[in-house]
C-alpha cells in the first residue's frame, strides 16, 4: 500500500502588503492572523511580509513587538522560514513559509531583476506526518516588468531542477503576471496552476477591492488538486486577495 495516498493538505498564498490595508491607512496584521488561523492551512506562503519595522508601533499603536513570522505562527504553525528581500533604515521585508509540519530550511536565492526591486526565491522542504515523500516549497514575488519576470522564471526553473529532481514541488506567490505569460513555461517544466486545473484560468486577485488581474498563483507538480478558493472576504486586509488549494500527493 502506498503510504502517500490519502494525504490531503491545504496550501494558502497571499501578498500581505506589509500588514497594511490597501491604501496604507490601517494596520491589518492582527486581522490577517485571525483570518489565516480560521482556515488553518498546512502550508502558508506569504509575500511582502514586514518582518521588522521600528516605525509601525509609533504610527499605529497596535503592532506586534516580535518578528512577524513569530507573531503569526506562535502556538499555531509549527515551523517557519523567512527570506529577507529588501532592507531599509526602519526594518526589512521579504517572503515567508509557515508550516504545520517541520521545515528543512533551504536558502533565499537572490533573483532580483533590477537594482531598485529586490526579489528572492525562498526554498524549504517539508514532510507530512506519516508520508515518506518530501515536498519542496518555493515562495516567490516576481518583478513588476515582464522582461524581468522572464529572466526570473528562467532562474526559478533552473533552481527547481537543481534542488528537487522530480520530487513533488509547490511554487506559490505573487507572480505579477497579469498577461499570464508564465503558465506555459511552467507547464513545460511539469507544473500546473491549481486554478487553471479546476476553473480554466488563474484567480483574479488584484486589486483586492475590485479584482481584475490574475497576479497570485499556486503551481504544483506531483499533486492532485481537489479544490481551490479565492478569499474574497479579505478584501480590506491587503491590496491582494489570498488564495487556497486542497492538494493530495499523487
């Protein structure tokens, strides 16, 4: 009997906009933590996570005193991995992966396409309870310009080939790919986007108030996709909507 069968789990991805409302008027990090916990995803892929910012407490009054990965995961997610992408006098932000299962933390690879726009490819490996196969996880936030994204995607696929072999792999994040130029080369690399599998097109997630552009994606290899959902009720918590998927190892 294959012990990988029947191993369903949930994945969530969201650009959290540094824990601020779409127009930067309010802190939303406490509401984000509460909403994320109601869904309780096994794996949580976050972009634009404001890991540290010394000015937030002065401006908003209520702001976590600890690093945001610790604040979000405390007594809930078992492990987390943060990759710093952009640093400035008051703090820094980047990508993060939170997990109910142990994470073997890899590297945060610099895939910046431009000097003014620091981007990283965060890599971790996890293993579900009672399952023999490891799952490779990549969290990404790609460039604003298409030429830069093309260069980044070439790097990402190369890293995946070098680091994973043919192991089950998830690549999730904010791809800034409103013209959907990325899905075709990802399919050639063996990946399917979860919303494309079940609905025929990636989810429209930006801007959150009136989502028109399909920016946020979850690409998978080696999984069956059981369900997907756009978190429309979160429209005031970020400038992006979150997305979730229920997966099963094939």
